[in-house]
């Protein structure tokens, strides 16, 4: 299958799934599922490569947050099969990148890929919450003196 045929294949599949696909400006396929925007990138040089992207699902608010968010990305990527969670400028993206040969295995791969992205995003959010709770705990502990300074 060439690039155009793969795009048509993805569009038809996503239509059957009720995802209202549209052609992206860079040759991929944009679609919406469960209120979230996704993108399938189509590599013109590698017919077997499949990349599903969930872009811009988290905004990095400031430089102080960046280190925490990058650590959460690493934890989410480490704990989720096939999924990658990573920063792109001041946004966080998740993706699935794999080889899908033959193309008729796509139906099973797509469903599992969507599940993996959801798991990765949940792992990321939990890692952020955990780090924020840890940071708050440290701030609270540091605001109290370790000894009361008087004699008992």
C-alpha cells in the first residue's frame, strides 16, 4: 500500500468506527474519539510504520512545572507498553509507534493502541498528582521547626 492508499484505509476504518476522520495538512488523518482529538501520522517512506498521536493533552504552565511534568512523562512511558509520553514545546503529547504488518491486522492494533494511550495518559496524570502531593508534603514539613527548642 502506498501513502495515499494507507490514508484512505485509515479514513474508511475511522468512518466505520464513527470517528469523523479528516485529512490533515501534512498527509495524516485527524479524528475525534470520546471528545479527544487524535492524529494518525502516515510515513511516506515506511509502509509498515503506524503512529497514533494524542497531541496537546497537557499544558506546561511554567518552568517550575516543567521538571515535574518531564519526570511524569518518563514514569508514564516506562509503565505503559508501546506508548510514549513526551513534551513538545509547552505541551504534552502521547503516541503509539509500532510496525503493523500486514495491514489487515490494523483493526486489532488500533483498538489496543487507543487503550494503551488512555493508560499512558492516566499514568501521566497520576504521576503528576503524586509529585504535587509529595511537593506539598515537603513544603508543609519544612514550614514547621524540627525541634521546639525548649526544655521538657
